[in-house]
């Protein structure tokens, strides 16, 4: 066995292990991996394959819509989000990303106005931060759409952090009684 062969055997073994592990992953998981690496067509193909097996999956429908959103195909993303809302009216994450898709399409004023009324049951900080940022951005509609979208995504992320902090503090207070 040559020195080069010995050097590559461990790498080959690792590749075989990884390919075996990936083969055992569901289409949905492989779709998420494809989305994360920017292979959008592969992600859509895998998500649709998974959706064919589980047509009532909210999560898979949201992942397909998110893929279009990430591709900046805002019209297709909007269509997917509206289809989701026909099945699950008021679903908060879908409502949020529908608004962002509309901003991406150029419907900034109407989408921001709708997001000032954003509602997420039992997630006060999620809705508070989005509502406040949407109201602020109504005064700055001249910003590029991608900046407005990023600001709203940041607001939701900050709301999630604050909500988690609130829930942890509430849980700690309950445990200390």
C-alpha cells in the first residue's frame, strides 16, 4: 500500500460514514441541509418529495415558502404563504413572512401597515417588537426593501430573545414560591 493510499483511507472512511448517515436522513432534513448550503432547487425538490408523503405538514409548506423567500422570489413566496394561511388562518410565522414577501415585491406601505397589527398569541414580545419596528419603518419607506426586511427579521429575533428571557424569569419565580 502506497503512502498516498494510507493517507486517504481515513478520509475515504469518513466519507463513507457521512454518506451513510445522509442516506438515512429524511427528505425534509436533506432539504434543510440543501437550503442551508444555498442549493435552492435541491431544497425545493426534497421538500416537495417530503410533502408528497406528508401533505398536511405546516412545517414543510413553510420550508418551501422560506426557500422561495430566500431565493428572493417574493411572488412565489407570497403565493405559498397565502396557501398556508388558507389552511391555517392567522398562523403567526406565516403572517410575518407574508408581510416580508410583500415588502420584497414592493408593497411596502401596505405590508408595514399590516405588520403594525401583527399578532402572535402568547408571544407578547414577538408581536411587540415587530409591531414597533413596522411602525417605525412606516416613516422610512424609502429604505431599500432588503434593509426593511432585515430590520423586521432582527425585530422578531429580539422579540424571541426577550420572550425567552421573560418565560425563564417567570418559571424561576414560580419555582421559588
